[in-house]
C-alpha cells in the first residue's frame, strides 16, 4: 500500500498546485462572483467551484475507483458519506470569506482517507506559498521541512486559536462569545486566521498551541488532522475522548495535557449534523 500512497500523494500534490493557480489569479479581483449558501456570511465564489471541479475531475481521472466528499458538491446536495473506499475530502477554498475580502489567508485543504483513516493531508495557501503536507507514518512538513508541534503543556502559557464561524445561528454565536470571554482571562493569547485548516497548520508548525471550533465540517479538518498528529499533536472531541469527524466539533493541541485543560474550560455546543 505504501508505494500506492506515494503515487496518490505525488498526483494529489501536483493537481493541488495546479488548482492553487486559480486562487492566486483571482484573489485580488475585486469583482468576484459571490453567492450566499446557508446565510450572508457563508459564501461561495466561482473560484471555490472551479477549484473543486478541477480537483475532482483530475483525481477521478487518475484514480477512477476513488470517492469524493467536497464542500461545494455537498452544498449542492451530494450526500456526505465516509466509507472504507479511498475517499478524497476537499475544501476547495478554506477561508472563503478571507478570499472574498482579499485577506491572503485562504487555502486548499485536501485529504485522502482509506478505511476511514487519514492517509494523506495537504493544506496549500497559494497566495503566500505555504504548503503543509503529511502522509501517515512519515511526519509532517512545511514547504518541505519537517515540523513539530510546540509541545506546550500549560494552558496559561498557550496561544489558542478560535474562529467566529460562518453561521448566524444565535445559540452558536453565544457559545463563541462565552468561550472567548472565559479563555481571554486564562490563556496567554488568542488568534484566528479565518481558516480552520490554516489554524490547524499553525498548531502543527508550533506557531500556536491549540485550536477548537464548534460548527466546522469534515472538509475543514480532514487534512489538518493528519498534519497535526504527524507533527506530534493530538485531536479530540472538545468534550474529551475521540473526535467524531462528522460531529462538526474539533479540538487539536500540542499535547494531550493541553487538550484536556482546554476541554475542561470550554462551554460545549452541539451543532446540527449535515445530511
Ligand atoms: C470556514 C472557515 C472558517 C471556519 C468555518 C469554516 P470555508 O470554511 O474554515 O474559519 O470558522 O467553520 O466553515 O467556508 O471558508 O470553507
């Protein structure tokens, strides 16, 4: 299998780089065609659709028996199903709101799951040329260099990443406010890139120590999971225990101890699952 995975990785990387050109070409275009999905802060552009289309077309030509879960295909009604079959999980632009505003922190997040387990993770910000990669058992890399999490174990010394999210649901917004308000007095600092995948990449890089969010989707976190764990970090459900990738809840951290301390301080929120 390892030789096959190398081949999957090489193809995926070259297709991702190609798709990245679409993002780079459009980021500073001030008249992007934008549609609203679930609400006025949940956006999709023509480029999101073009990137997802390019990735699925090329990957399915290369690997006809593989399956796909894509953010935009799912928004158009395709059922989200993770089976044992090799499945590519795609967020064509993670940080779409950033992309719309020309805030240069957007990326392609692409993962391959085999037997429901993360096997390849690629996070690529083509605007700033940031490439985070991992293959199961082979470590995590930033622009080709090995990366490791910070190893921080003390929440009071931690830089914690969070997101405001992309839904107007009032209960969810209250939860975000509550968690920020309580953590602000406990942690050393808080940061947000506007992209779940890039937040996870920052934890893998050791630039941040933890990240949590209620309301994310499997395509936001699929690549980040492997990159964080291959860099030595952990991923759990924010209430503790194993993460359920379809539960729309995530917590990653540079150590188990930090994950537990953060989990204990969070007010929990359980978003509606996706069909
Ligand atoms: C969103 C971003 C955002 C996070 C949301 C995601 P999208 O993904 O990752 O940072 O807060 O939960 O849905 O819509 O830009 O692909």
